[in-house]
C-alpha cells in the first residue's frame, strides 16, 4: 500500500502522514508529506514535521515544495529534514490489517471526493528526532501511519487517531465536502473501531448518517446510535498545544488545520440491553490522542 496512487491527473492531492506518542514523556510527533497536482498542470511534493511537548507550544518546520520527478516513488515520511529539524525513524508493524476508515472500495476505486486509509494502525517507532541542539530518542513509541487521496481538503473536517491499548484502536474522520450540494450538509462522520481484532461498524459509509459531529475548538464530539450500540467520542485539544498549519488545495483554495498530538479523548461504547443503555467499554486518553480540526478562512 506504499505505491503512489497518483497517475498524472490534474487536481489531485495525495498525502502520507505518521503520528507518534513517545511512551515515557508523552511527547507527540507529526510527520506529513503531500503531493499536490494542481489544476494548472503543475505538481510538487512538500511537507513538514512537528514536535508536541506537553504544556508547551509545538515546534515545527516545513520543507519543499519540490517538483515531482519522473518515476516518482512513494516518499518516506519517516526520514527527512526541515529547517532546524531532522528525523530518522523505523516502523515496526504488529501484523495488524489496514484500517479502512472509508470503505475499502472507496479507497480502491477513487469514487469519493477523497478517502483515507490507515495501513499501519498499531505500529511502533524507533529512532531519533532532532530540533536544533535537542535530540528526542524514540524506543517503542506508539503511533500509526496513514494515507489520503482525493481532489483536495474538505470544507470542514475533524480527525482522531486513538490508540486504546492491547491492539484496540479508533480512527475517525468527520468532514463536509466542498462539492456543490454536499457542502450544505452537516459533517459526515466515518469511523472504524477495532476491539479484540474486530472492526466496527461493518460499513462506515452506511452508518455515517446515524452519527452526529459537533465540530469546534478546543472541544469537539462525535456520537450516535448504530443498531444496539451507542458510541460517544469527546475530544479536547489544549489551545496552547495545538498547531495551526496552512494548506493549499490543487485548485489554489486555502484551508487551515489545527493539529494536536497531545490531545485528550474519552471514548464510550454502550449496548442496549433490556431497555437500558449499559456501558460496554470505555477508554480515557490523557494527552495521548492525535486529533485535528480543519476549517476554511
């Protein structure tokens, strides 16, 4: 799943990104690479890296843009440099299958405005990240590597990656499309909750209308009822630890992403039994959730 999906079309955006939490200090990391194929026929690759220490303003730096070369191979976002930052990491997967936040067919057929997939949802990372004279050493750091492909960023969006422990993980994307007609709809949440090796719900696109997203900062929420299960996800992004990054779409439109790799979240899964909702599982992440909210100027 490391192959480049882009085949030279105009007006496409392809993204590779990794988010990591260092287990001892709780420091978060974000490595982001994207290929922007403009509607004008130009194509370039650029990206950035960011470090999130708890209780401190994030440190980050951009690199590029660089022209796309013939025979482009999928970039390795785990090795690179930008400004005073450099990073060299190695990923070890635990054998988990990819997590399809959007249905598998949506990723494979490119029929939606954009789709996201997490090839490495429960990975571990080792290596070093340098910021100026400071070196962060990562050993068995917890994180995930994901991909996005489509026509550009949404009108509004929210994203959450929550490592719940023991191989359990929640991946969530709630977005409003920029396409005419669809842009008037509320944010549509798509998610996959993997618990004990089982992914739920069976079809994230079919169940998305049953969920409601309340997007905002510093707090946002997704909740709803699917069959006999009720899911409630509450996310908090500390303002002082949230990084605002500007995006440019293939058509030249701009957006701003507010990313936090030391966010907190409470995920509650309940089941209807004998006419009452009973908590089936609940997870609390204190500064180890990876989250962001995107908006247009």
